[in-house]
C-alpha cells in the first residue's frame, strides 16, 4: 500500500502525526511526502488599501494554490491513499469533488476554522478519520462511524533529556506567538508566583518577542524558536507550562506542547482542558500538575520551587515513561499501521 502525504514545510504538531511515525510503518506500507507549500498562506496576504490590487494579488495567489492542488490530485491517482489534513484548499473550489480513497486527519477543531464548510463532507467521504483526541473523534462520529483516535506523537529519540545546566528556576513556555493570549490570561497567576519567587524567570521560546505581555516583562527571558535548539531550551526549563482557556478550539488541541516537555523529562503545569486532561488521566505516577484556577496555577508553580532538583527529576522521569508508553512515534506508528490495514 502506497500513501501520499502532503507535508507543510513548517514543522509543528501535524508533522509529528505522520511524517515521523512513518518510519515505524511495516514494509508493506509505503509513504511518499509531497511538499505542499502554498496553501499555508492566507488567501488575501496584502492589505494595501487599494482594493483592486488586493483582489488581483489574492486571485493570482489562489490560482497558484489551485494549480498546486491540481498537481497533487493528479499525483494522488497513482497511490492507494491520500493523507489529508485540515483542507485541500482554504477557499471554495471544485477540485475537492475529485477527492477519493483518502484518510482525513484532524488534530485541531478545524470545523471552527478553514474547514468549516468542508468538515462534514470530508468525514463522510473519507475511508477513515484519524482524530487526535476524544473530543475531535466525538465530533467526527456525527458524520461517519469510521473514526479512530490517533494521538499526536513525539519523537522520543529527539525530544529527550539532555545534559543542560539549569540557571535558576525557569518557568518555560514554547510555541507560536498565536498562543501568547494564553500567557496573558494566566498573567495574574504568574505575577502572584513571581511576587513570592522574585528570582524565578518566565522563559518564552517563540517566533517573536511577546511585547504585549507588559506586566510580565520584568521576569521575562526570550529566545527565538529554532528547530535545532528547541529541545535543548526545553531541557533548560525547571517546569514547562501549557495554559489554555476552556472552549471548543482548545478542547480540540492535542497536548503537543505538554508532551514535548514530558519527553524531555521536565515537570509540567497545564490547564485541565481537552487532551491535557486525558493525558493526566493516564498517569500512574505524578509527572505534573493540572491547574484550573489562578490560585491553582500559583500554588502548582510554588510547589515545584519547593522541590529539590532530584525530586523534580523524578517527576520528569515519570512524564517521559508515560510518553514512551502512549505517545512515542513508534507506538503511534504501529497504531496507524493497524488502522490502515483495516480500511485499505
């Protein structure tokens, strides 16, 4: 069986859903990756104030995306299956009517975004829907019975404990700047913590400096995200945090940030929302703390400052063991192989 996988060049959670687990698929299953570049960009990338120019550029850009999608579908006819995430194109088109024998993979609440008007049809026409958590699976089963929960994996050969010197107590957060709003919503709890531990620091690793987090600036360290240094930076954290609000968009997230911390043996404090809650429920030994209220966030961070480095290492090792058991690329790759042989 040969599977064609359009792969966005930007690394992220979706990259770890198929690109990395593919190495663990048994030999009868073959995967070829296609660098699907254009659809990551917005339909109207310019805001010049000249409506005619915006329309012209937007139309030209959409046409380029349409050409690339046409090439992808032509190539896909030579394969047994197409691995489709989110949507083929992010604007109305007729090409999607040609989709067949495909796997629909979702690791976000995509029906709230670009796939809003395609989600039911994608679910109904797919051979099988791979959902990253139970919330996503429940939504997909409204349109098809052929749904399998496939969690986002972590490459434990890359995300692992490294011999990195920890300089003071570091509350670490890594991710895209689009997630700064979650740090903003947790700012009061973080400030309450820093008022008790003024030498501690919030270490943000992202694509840009969080200038909007003004109240946290006195305690803020920033490092630009880089694929080559991200794992070492996570290892420098004393505790990794993943705050979320409790809404459908966040319930659709697949806890990837939290799993990265755990794979690097860093204790976590995370909102008890969606997949985060499911990960906490799997634990047989403490690897972190689930927090809901601002008070719980502050107390959880204070708890980890009170532990010795050796005690924090024990907590972190528990997280690593849980990731290896349930979320490693090898484990997820075997699950994908089992599901594919069932539906193709």
